[in-house]
């Protein structure tokens, strides 16, 4: 093992866990040399880049965009939002303060529970969420637009399986 070799180079030469990682950084990825982890890392970066760019075009931060999209399904309690974002309720206060200041969302008491607060989109927030969500959906669909119908369906099935396993497996949190 050479002292000048990086961990990915050493692992690639041995078929280790970084095998294929370097190939995803350039054009023309050879599927035979790409491991699943490296591919997922590359796709994650592409998706995050799209999401951030579209957020910026809509004058939103990525976190604000996520908040609006989560609220498209209807009002959510602060505890539910905290769980969705993986933070404590107190950490959402600043995000909600900024969203309310921009007129995108509002907090209101939950009927029948004096301590609970729910968050709802305002009309401008709903319009912003719908526009953002539509543009993100279009951009993400372009990523797989070249796939055949059968490959696209297989891709969806594999994603659904991964998501289901991660949501139901206690070790995935």
C-alpha cells in the first residue's frame, strides 16, 4: 500500500467499499465499476443540487421549501414537524418565525388542546409550495426521462422497497 494512495484508490484496487467512488465524479460512468453506495451518493448530490437551485429560484431556502411541501398535505402540529425535520420543537421556532414573517405559513391553536399549536399554509404559501413542488417534480422526472417505461417502473419499485424498509426497520433511524 502506497502512502500516496487515497483511501478510495486503495479500496478500488482491492474491490473495497470505495470501489467505483472516483468514477462517479467524471463523465461516462461505467456501470460495471460503479457500486450502489457510490451511485446513491452521486444521485443524492444531483438531487440536492436541483432542490437547492429550484429553492433559490423561488426565493426560498431548501428548508423553507421542505416546510411548504410538507404542509401541502394539510396542517401539522409542531411536534409532527419536528419529527419530520429530525429536530426538537424549539428548533422549529426560528423557521416558523421567518415563514410567518414572509406570509407563507401561520401558527394557530389546536381546538381542544390549549398547549398544542398547528401550522398551516397561507394562500401565498400554498401557491409557492405548489409552484416549487411542480418544478422539482419536473426536474426530477427529467433525471429518469431517458429510461424505458419498464426500467422506470423497475426503478420506482426498487425505490419503494428501499423507502418501505427504511421506514419500518428500527435500525434505519
